[in-house]
């Protein structure tokens, strides 16, 4: 997946609709983890969570290994010198709810004196968007 971002999305100019595809790439992949976290934030019991059918078993060992690999891949994509790839990685990390995401994004913010205009302008407040993720708040 990293190569797709590094060798294609970062290099090939995409139409505005194509940019949305890159930005939303991780939504369906991270959806089960996002919904699991939302259920927990709403105070649902583990029994209630497991009875829901809008995601596969995000609690299984296989799912947790997949989540770790997704986190590692998104961490690498965040380092690509491409505003579009960085935006996609940040958005994906926001849905993944990996426990190391706050540390990664805090480091990302601290390592940049200035964000590329495309990254900073993508959200009304790029820093606030990242801080929502760091605080573990829901993002869309």
C-alpha cells in the first residue's frame, strides 16, 4: 500500500475527484476500528459491541495485527513529501484509533515549522483537526 502512495498518488497529478479518492482511501479499511471506538465512547458494553454487525470482529488477534500494519503503513505515508499523501495519512490515522497515533501526530506537528499550503488549507484549522485526533475525538 505504501508503494501505491509513494509511487503513484505522490507523483501523478489527480483530478479533484481523484484527490478525494486518495483522501478517503483508508475510510473503508479503518471503518471497523472507527466504529469500535465510537461504540466504546458511547459506553456500549462489549456484549453490545460484539452483537453489532456493521464491522467484522475488530477485537480479534488477526484484526489487531492488521491494525498494527495499517498504522505502520500510514506512519510511512505521513513522511512522503506530498501534501495529498500527508492529508490522506492523517485522515486514515484519525479513523484507525491506534494507541500510538497521538504520539505520532504530535511528533509530526512538532517537526514542522510550517505545513505545506495544501495541507494547512485543507481544513479550516489543520492543527485543530490533528488535535482532535490526538485527543481521541471522533472525526469524519
